[in-house]
């Protein structure tokens, strides 16, 4: 289990416990975090679960693979730490993770 | 002013949930009620033919929303309840629940998100009563099929569209022989071009899936359990193909009966404008059951996809709230088979030219479909840039030349920016 803090587009921070094995996207959907659409449900098909990983955490979350990277390439407002949250799997090592959600998805 | 009875949504899929969510997000303050005939809260359907069927995605990861979503947003979710009639002029529907008398529920606005149901051959009752044949639409369907998959099997999948192929992939991955029967001379004939069909035929064949084209299913053999399929090029020439598991993936028929009985025009789908408005001012229809005017393709389209359900629901909510319509997007969809990801944008039907980008033998390529020079669709296989660029270009009705599309030395982002 990991405590994850989601910073919503409206600035509100939501800190929630997310079970291991779920994705960071699923943690957001289950806890009604605003700003993550995740239309495809986690199939890495739609790029509507874009988040910015807090720079302190990028070592632990890893980096995007080729498929994810090319999806992100077409998302709006991409930054160096952009990820698709459906592709980040939650483990104990992510306890304390902070992600910020962009203003728009897609 | 009379008290509002709020919005009543019939159906328990993506469209129903998105409509309720968008109404609340847009500030709708009246009651919202979702009535679903399924026994469980709305869930994701795409995994039912893929990861969920294979047991890779657990049941508790299927729901679209946590239970708290409905309570927190004051959305009343009524499950296991059938709507047997709608009476738009009286502003009410009739519902039936097991062991209870029918009752009426009032609405101010009604949204039909009734979805579609799977087609099967016209089976006589004794064949219909056999165990071991399936369609795939609901979680219960997937659970039943998954359970039957636990035993040794030789499976026949009837229908070489995306659902049929996804099920064939899942069946093949989990062991046992699989034969796909397709009535047309090739796979994916309604939705994709020949290049894509040939690629999938080869990928499945390499994994031992047998394909029989120009072959329709006419009936089932068996005593209590299915032990064969009656199939062939015509009913008179049909032969027996042994099978102890049969899945019909022959497409769907929209659930339009409620609208039809209320006199609302339907033509393979409830006819609507692009915001889901039907011919009746208080009734809307969205998702798989609707044939909605499409601004980009300039014709009414009935689409079966998550994207169509979500975008239709958002447009419908905006219309009910009397807010500006959200921007229209090109339709898109995806299919996962084995380790192959297809992403598709637009509608290829009616195209007059196709352009191949990349080499199918590399496992990553795209086919673009043009009509009168305009990009109308793209099938991208393990090729997200092609898909995403196409989605943008189709939405703004761009006209990239075949030469540009074919030229892999120019990145898709550069190409999309240039047209």
C-alpha cells in the first residue's frame, strides 16, 4: 500500500491510500480525484490519464516505455516528468508519491 | 413552476454513468436516477473479452466508479430493474422488478442509454437450450464463458470482427484449439481494410488459430452440451464442425424497442442529433443504442465504442443544461489481441483510397483511409503516433497527400502540423 497525493487542476490536494498492484490512475478513479478521465480504463490507448510526477519521485516511478512515450508526445502541456498514470504500478516503494494533474486531458 | 422530477437514465454502461457525472459537473441540481437491468454497478466492458476473461484483471477492478461516487454526487442507482415502457408525453416510465408489481417513475428528461445486444443465428429452442455457447456483452456473459474455459476444449468463434478476434486470442492464449468462422471472404470486413485483415489473419494463424472464411454458422449440435456447429457457405451445404465451446461474435443489434414503442423514429438506432436529442423534446438517446448526427462525417452514425458513449453523454448533458456543446472529436477505438495493440480513428466505410505507412512484417504499421482526398480513418497497429496524429487530422478534416502519409522519414507530428 502507498499513500499517494494527487494535486488536482483546481489546486486541491487529495492524499489517499492505494493498494499495491493497482495503477496510479486506478487510485485516482477509486478516490474520485478530479482531472483524470482514463477513458480507456488503463489500456494505454487514449492518453487521458496524464500526470506530472513530482521530480523527487521520477527515479522510483521509472520512465515511460516506447508506447507510452509516443502517446505522451501528442498530449497537451507535456513536461519532462509527464507520465500516463495507468502505466505506473503502485508498490510500497511509491509510499509518499506526489503527482500533479494537468488542466486538460487528451 | 412545477417541481422537476429530474433526469432519468435507462442503462448501466459508460454512457449512463458519464451522462450523470457530466450533469452534476455542469451544475445540475435536480434528481438524477440511473436504472440498470444488470445486477451490478456500472463497469468497464472492454476488458470482458480480454484481460478480465483471462483472469488477469480482477473483478474488483472492473467498476467504472466506486460506490461512493453515486452517493457523493447524489445519483440514485437502481439495479436489477427492467424498464418495460416509456411514456414521454406523460413524463414517466414503467419499471418491473422481480417479485414486485410494476410501478411508474416520473421524469422531466429521459436519457436512453440502453446499449445493444449480441446477435446469434436464429436457433431453434432445443439448440438454444444447450450449454456451452456464449455471447459476450455483459459481465455475466464473460463470467460464464470464463468458467466454461476451465475445461479442455476445442472452441469455435463465430465472427471475425474485433470482439470475435479478441475472444479467439484469449481462447488461444489459455490453451486449446480455436477455429474462427467468418461469413465474409476476409476478417474485419465491416470495419477495416484488407491490409489490416490480412495482418490479423496471419498473426492468429501463427498462434495456431484456424480461420474459415465465407463460412456462416446455421445451428448447433449436442445433447445437453454443445458438441458441434452446423456451418458452411450456405444452409444447404452446411457441415458439422466439432466444438465443445462456441462463442457468437457476430455483431450487435441496438436496443431501440422502448423508443420505437413510444413512436420515436429509429433506423438501426434511435435517431438523434449530435447532442442526443430524439424527435421527442424530453427524450435523449446516447451510446450504442443511438444513431447520432456526426458533424465531422456529415451523416448519422451508430458507433459501438467507449469514446462514442463518453462524448455522446457529455454532449447530451450540455444540451440538457443548455450549455454550449463540447467540441466534436473523431471517433476512435482500440483492440488488444496477444501483444498487438490496434488503435483506430475515424470511419473507414466509404473510403476511396488506402495508404500503407510502414511494413506489416515489422509488427508496427498504419493504414490510412481517404475519401475525396480527405483523411477519414486510420488503423494503427503498435503505432500510437500514427493513431494520434490521424485523430487530430480527421477531426479537422485535413487532406494529407498519400505521398506524405507513406513517407516514414517525416514524423507524424510534423506531418500533422503541416496539413
